[in-house]
C-alpha cells in the first residue's frame, strides 16, 4: 500500500453548481460487497476525540428518534 494521505478539506458541490468547502467534518462512504455485505469507510477533517464522541452520540440520538432501538 502507498503512503498514508491526509484529507485537507471536503468540498460539497450543489445541484446549482455552487460549492462549499468544509474544513471540519466527516464523510462516510458505503461500498456494497458481493450484494450482501457493506463496508463503511470514513474520511475526517480536523476531527478530534471530542468531536468524534459528539458524532457518535448524535447518531445514537437520531436512531432513537427514528425508532431503530425499540424492542
């Protein structure tokens, strides 16, 4: 494998052609393998432990609000 690269920023391109550069954030990429298994890969820009904790807690709260954890 090649040298490890560091993500500098994340660029969003909107349907009207405008762009926005995100200097602190997280991108999750889902890749389907063999029609059944899915791999998640993460690219993070300027994220530290406190930020990652906040992301995880926010996703858990979202899951609760959407009813994923009932039963």
